[in-house]
């Protein structure tokens, strides 16, 4: 038997699916991410040092990159200097544990975004992150931690500088360089005492404009 949805029901269903919210896991790790399809950046991605890789973290990959608020299905055109142009798509991904494993692609850059909503402000909050390999993390477009290292991704490898997690929605973004082999990322938000902040809501849909 066929199920038939009236147009009004379709609209309601679409709104419900588009507005899905998640929670961090029991240990505070963010398991739901919006990831941009990886794109090649050249052999210097395998040179795990600031001199070779800083340009990938300080240059916009596409227009408006550092303040972007994408949603699943959005497409962007890569326009980073020295990198081949490509049209890539934002896609939803879910981690099985503390670390989100990403499709292996050598000498490439991976970009991720998640929208985190807090019922109150937290002074002195920190990101606790892990990555394979080097990575740069931003909170509402401001860089809070950058790591240059060839390594496997594990939880809690580095902590960011303190920041204020505001009441309302904060955009957390990550850029991860993979030289070769496995690639992944991990993050959770800690309070000033180093405890995971539990009362957060996670979304992959940008907040409505005020």
C-alpha cells in the first residue's frame, strides 16, 4: 500500500527533519558534524610544520569561509591560492565514538562545522580536540587552537585557549590537513574547571537570522 503525503504534511515533515537537534554524548564529545568534501592542497600537506601548512589555515578556502554558516547540501567553489578549483558539498556525518573518522584522501584539507547552543554563558570555556593530522579550530570565526603535527587522531590531544561560550548559538569550525592514511577529528567543550559541558544542544542547521 502506498503512503500519500499531502503538500502540507510534506512541508511539516521537511521542517522537522531540517531542524533536527542532537546532544553531545555522555562524555561531552560532539558526534554530529557538517563536513565539506575534502579537496586536494598539494604535497606540502605531508610536511607537518607551520612553515608549510600555516597558509592552509590562514587563507580562506572559499569566499566567506571563516564566517560561513552552511547547511547540508550547500555547495562552494574552492578558490584558495595555489589550489585547484573544485566544487564541493557540505554533508552530514556522525561519529561512532569520540573520534569522527573521515574518508581517506591524501594531501587534502577537510573542513567541518557544528552549531552548539548553550542555555547560559560559560566564561573560560575551552575546546578539547584531537586530529589527524594538523588542525586549526575556530569559535565564531576566531582561531582558538592550532596544531602542526603528523599523528593519529585521539580524543583530548590538545586544549584551546580560553574563550567565552556565549548564551545562544556558537559556530565551532575545524580545518584538518591529512598527509596520507587515516584522517579524523574529535572535539568537546569544557568549562573553566576542565569538565565537559553537558547542557548543550548540537545542530547541523544554521540558526535563523535575527
